[in-house]
C-alpha cells in the first residue's frame, strides 16, 4: 500500500494502480521505455492492473515480465467496463492512469486520477476529470514512487 497525507484533503491510501495500455503505457502497441521497471517497483507496494481493449493484440506479449494482472475488455465501449473494474477493487483505494475518453469514468471515480499526455495526446474529457496531468507515463509513475511530489501538487 502507498499512503500519504494531502494537506487540506486528508489521507490517501492506494492498494491498486489501474492503467490503460495503448496510449498510456504503450504507443502503437509497444511498451514505452522505463515503464516495465517502474511498474515492477510499484508492484512491491500495490497491485498493478493493466486494462485494455488490446487494439493491436499485443498487450500480453508486451507486458511479459511485468508483475501485473491484465484485463482485456469485452465491451465495445470500454469506459463503463473500466469504471466497473475499479469499483470492484474499491475505487477509494485506486490510482487510475489513462489518456482517453474511455478512461474518463475511472479517472473521476478513483482516489487518484492521473492523465498522461503522451505521444497519442490526451482527451479534453480525461483532462477535466483527472487530479493530476503529466506529460509522460514515467513522470506519472514516478509520482507514486515519490509521493512527496504528489503532496506538493495536490495540497490545498
């Protein structure tokens, strides 16, 4: 578990991180450099879940060696399914990371929503619902590995 106190907001305790695959931790179906190492460090403190429609059919292969659970979405529109998934984990203990419109519901519901403006960009809807916006997935993962950065960003 990763736990930290945000002045003016209270304590956030995170047991899970739920990440979108393509556009967030991967570009065109290929894992972004540095992600595997950071996710494995996070896996020492919390459960790592990768959710994806698997557009390129490469998620399982590309994520080999990451200590994570991979969840392939079955619905045509992934947003409600992603929301249902984080609610099943107890959304108040989840950090959600994404970039697309279909990530909006989970970003809003999670205790911590992080939007990544990566090589694919980020949807305006996702930006509006997130708690934190980062320019790169590795910056977003580093926030969780170094929670004082989150405290500085989120304090009131």
